[in-house]
């Protein structure tokens, strides 16, 4: 019986060591994940006025974010969604245009393989510019409370900001050419 007891004891110790190894490996893997901190540094909207009759009114949002990756691995921003409510009507704009203007300042080797508009390297802070355009049938508000849903490869982040209206001069229509 002592041989059976020794064999069982060795088996139990092996299982405990294996489980502990898996646990610490998983904790080490999770600690290397990206950890994004995102803040809105600029949020404005306008209602471009086009001087053609029958033209649908649009709303444009211009946003600047500062994205800090505190993690040990880089990540890619997959999507940014803007949601807002005006006069109890919900609006959501999924199409974004992440511009390259702010990213061209720094050229890093990892950006050559990843989309430079969306790549956030490990321990890196990057400015990001996003423009949203959409048809809009609501009233022209001076302030709009916005909710941004930003998805990277590993996690979805939600943050709020207040957009301020800016006045822009009317856009002259281009003449139609044949």
C-alpha cells in the first residue's frame, strides 16, 4: 500500500505544480496585454450650410483623442463609434475617417506593417484625429453630449465628451460640369 500511496502523492504534486504553472503563465500573459487610457482633447461639431435647395442637412464632428498604451504590447484601434441624443432621438455614426496628419510626425518600424492610423505601440502615447459626417434631421444644438465607443483588438472602451458647436461660413456649391 505504501507504493500506491507514493504513486498517488507524486500524481497529486504533479497536478498542483501543473495548475500553478498554468496560473502564473496566464497572469504573465495578461499583464503583457495592452492597457489603453483614452481621453478626448477636442470635440466640436458643425452643420455645414450648402446653398442648394433640397439638400439634406448634415452634421460633422471633429474630434481629437490622446491614446496612451500602458501595456507591454501594441494594439490596433479597430473601430470608433459616435452616439448622441438630440430631442430624444438617438443617432449613431459608425463611419470614421482617422486622419494621418497627427501620425506622420513619428515613423516607427512597426508602423510599416500595421495601419499607421490605428496602431498604438507598447508604452506609447499618440494623438488621434477622427471626423464623423452624417445626415442629420434634428435641430441645431450648441452642445451635444457624445458617447464614444472605441474598440481595439483586445477591449472596448467607452467615454463621454461634450461637443461644442462652431460656426462655419456657407459652402458655395460647385458648378456642375458635363
